[in-house]
């Protein structure tokens, strides 16, 4: 048995738009079976996710999220990912965790933005200055090459570093002003309390929420969800698990019926923008089925 070892060098063969096509194709296959296990120690999290898609095989991905690592110059998120054969369940590949997470996370959001954001979007604001924010900068630039990209973070030194690496990315100091002027706002923070106010969202804006992954975390306030049409990548991995939706559902600020569609509704036409003026909101939950779709895309590109 030969097990493929896929490392960071695979990135040179990957393409953001082709990845989005692969994610859409993956959702035309039979619905994934998914299971998640969350373990907590204070602010630290151990997240194990498994998925099985008929025709693609199985994947188990384990992530450790230790926010305190950043202060010591270490990645906050680490882990491992294993892909198993659909034919006989044998181990097919070990995929570099950081490579897979980067392309899954940003690709998930980009796939939604290609459908829900206005194609003529001129200003894209990235909220956050970490590793995910950098991958979002690459992904969104691929799909919206004419757009002006901006970045805001609580710590200006992070945005300064990003501007050094991406000279055409503009640093902004005032978050409210930047959100009010943006056509797309993509948010990747470790916030537990909302940083985005619904009052700030302009008509036609697309809001992409990535950071919240625990029941006690959220990036947008109730008004943002109430003003927007809400979409998710998977109802199964977001509604009952992530504070972005769980908290306002519990308070009655929104109902489950306000979640319009997930990716498995792509074929029905429900996962779509209805007008140029409506506000769309996408919650990126990043389930293991998406990791499996992206891992298989990577393996295909590696030949």
C-alpha cells in the first residue's frame, strides 16, 4: 500500500477558482455523513472532525486551537488530516494540515462570495490580520481582480506586515468607516463578542463570517443577522454548534427559518442573491466534508 504524503509544495499546483468548482461539484454528490467532537480547556480547543462522502472516501481531521500560541510566535491552530480510500477504507494520504486548512477555509468563503456577492464589488475589507486573513487576501483577489482590498485589525502591526507582503492592500484605521464603504466584508477574528454592527452594512453588501467556531463566539451582532439573508455552508455544522447562530437563535433574535440555504441547496437555486440591494451574510463553519472535498481536489492536482 502506498500512502501519499502531501506537503506545502503542493500549493504551487492549486488554483482558487478551480477549488471553488470542486467544492460545488462535491455538493452534487450524495450528502456527506459528518461527526464532530469538541473538547475544551479554558480558551484552548481540541476539535476532531470526520466525514464520509460516497465516491470520495473518508477523512478525519484533528485541530488544536491554542490562541495563546500567538504571543510566543507559534501558530494558534495546528493538527493533522488523514484521507481514506472510498474503495476499501485503507489510508490513502496524509495531507499537510496547514495547507489543507488554508485552502479549505478561504475556499469555502470564496465559493459563497462568487455566488452571493455582487460581481461588480469594488471594495473588499478583510477584518483580521492573522494567517486566515492572508489566505483570504489571496483568494478574494483571484475572484475579484479589479476590487480594491483593505485590511483592518485590532493590532496595527499585523496589518502593516500584510501591507508589506501585499503592497496593493490598504491599511485602514477606523473599522466602522471601512465597513460602511465596503461591498464585501470578510471577517476572520478570534472575537467572542461582535465586532461588526448591522448598522454599518451598506445595501448590497456581502458579509462573510469565519472566525467564530465555538458556542461562545460570534463576530456580528443581532442586527447584522436581522438585516441580512443568512446562508451557511452546512446547517448541520453551524446552527446548533457555533455562537454566531446559536446565541441569536436562543435569544429569539432570529429563527432557524431565517437561514435561507446551505451548499446542498445549490441545485435548487435557493443559494443565491435575489437583488443588488439586499445584504447577504454567509457563515463559514468549515465542516470535515469540506476538508474531504478540498483534500481530494489537492490529490487530483498532484496526479
